[in-house]
C-alpha cells in the first residue's frame, strides 16, 4: 500500500460546479500538505500548502487537513474550464529549503470542467 | 532564467543506451530534487542534493541511475543501459531559503522513451 492514496478519477464536471478532491495517507510524520496542479506536458505548480491541521482559503480554492483522520481535501468553487488539469496532493515531513522537504505524491486526479 | 529548466525536453533511446538529463535550477536555490513520473502516476522521489552534496539517493531504482551536482548548481541525472521500464517523465525541482515553508519549483520535465 502506498503512503499517499488519491482517487485517480477521472472527474468530469460542468462549469460552475463545486469540485472536491481528496487524499488519505498513512505516515503520521507528515506535517506539510500541498496541492499541485499539473497541465499536460508541464511540471507541477503549487496551488496551496497547509501546515498541520486546519483550513486554508485562497480565492476559489479551499484546502482542509484532518491529521486525526489522515485525510486532506481540496475544494474548488465555481469551477472553470481553465481548471481542467491533473491535481496532485503531496506531503512532506520538513519545510523544504535548507531543511530538506522531500515530497511524497498521490497518484493525481484528472479533472475536466466542461463549458 | 525565471524558472527551472530541463534539457532535453524529449529523449528517445534504444534499450541499452546511456542517457544524460540536465537540470538548471533557479539561481541561488540550495536544494535540488529529481523525481520520476510514470504515465498516469504521481511523481516519485529519486534523489536530493543540498548544494553539491547528495544527501539522499534512496529513491534511485537501481545502480544504473546516477546523479551529480558538482558545483552546487546544474545537475545531471544519468541512466546507464536504459531499459523499457525507465520510460517516464523525469522532473527536477529546486527550492531555497529557511522560511517556515519553502516551495519546490518544478521544471517542465524530460520525457524519456526507451524503445
């Protein structure tokens, strides 16, 4: 069993829908929880990160972390066709930079938002 | 440059050939990571450098894989005697600083196809 599990989808929704993406994990040492977006033939780009448990909101995106359940979520409100991409959850023990920060990724969920 | 660059973007190799993949990180970034992304999967960690020191190579799948960063900037991932199972996108990421969280910036990847 992988350390991070993510439903690969694919997920297809109409424009304006609320999208819910989630991951579960097994390593209780993870402290930093990230959501990356990856367009076709591109590298992943960071959408949001959360430290420890709690919620974080950024525009149409909300990230939630429940460390007691080892479960994280990303909600996208008022989804747009430009949100169509693969969404990857990722986790790390350390903060990165000079303190390491190796990422463990989920499988990725392919999202299509159709007009 | 403004971001992480990788070259070549695409590489086709015959089974048994050696390949070398290059990563130019963001200037001044101390940390450099290599990840392997198989088709339909999330990236998986290969190796980590802090400046020129390779501090973690636990993700390298076999002794055919070798990475270096001799001057603490540009890095090369070398794969000897390529096999079909080496076909994947190889992603490089860099991060720097000592903030509470230090984002990893990814390059566009090198897509390796082994025939």
